[in-house]
């Protein structure tokens, strides 16, 4: 028997192991310091986050909200690829669009003093502003506006349809580089949604 025959093959990563490591790393209810962790890549895990925010494991929806929340706290994005990261391992997962879904928001103030605070499907909160910008993309399938808000560390939330309709009701016009835009104020920043001229053409 060769030396190579004596080598025990590495066990593939498991969702249970990742969850246990994440639970151990969490302290006092705070988000784990994922930005400080740089463990070796251990392969891909059959976890998928669908565009509607549903998490799947081995093709089956994860029915425990607490487990989804736990996984969401150890998400990391590197070069457009999403990972679950613990102090000792990093595994790749599949994300159809954004990893989070913004399901609601609250408003304080008006005009330039307005603050829009978004809530995600996994329990995060973020107030749109310089550190949490809103951006608008075009849905590649329908061509409709697809709005996103940055939650943390490069991880965005897709703003759901009902919330986007409410945001449109709060929209105002402002000039950017000599062009009038319809958009949203939050945290002292104006986030353009659509050129004002396009609204007059409808």
C-alpha cells in the first residue's frame, strides 16, 4: 500500500457543519466578523438563494427561519461569487440575483432630510445613504426597473415590488449634471431612478 493510499480523503462540506461553526463564531447577537476570516476554499455546497429570497438546500426549501438567518450572517462575496465563510472553511453557494430581499421600509423626514430604512427577509436593517446606496438596473427578462439597496459588504437586497411602488410615491425631481432626474432622497443622497424626460414621454 502506498503512502497515498493511507491518506484519508477530505470530507465534503456540509450545511450542518457550516451552521455549527457559524453558531460558535456568533457572539452577543452581533454579526460574525466575516471580513476578518480568510479560510481555505473547501468546495461548493448545494445551497441556492432564489430571486424571491427563498433558500434551498439539496433542492428543498430551508424551512427554519433561524437557520436561514444564521447562514445569512456568514455570507461573503468575492469577485462576484458568493460564499458561506467560517473561521476554518469557505464554501461556494449559488445566488440567482441578490442574496437578500428588501420586504419593507420605513420613512423619516421629508425632502433632502428624508431617511429610508429597509428591512430584509433575513432580519437586517439598512438606511439608504452614502454607505447603503440604492441602484436601479433593468430586469434582463422583462426590461422593468429592478431596484436594489446595499445592505453590507457588497451584499445587496432586491427591493420587492410592493416596496418599490411605495418608493415611487415618495420620488422627487432633481438635477444631476445638467439633466433632470426622478429619484429618491435618503441619508442626504439623491438616488436617480429614471430621467424626468422619460416620464413626460409616457
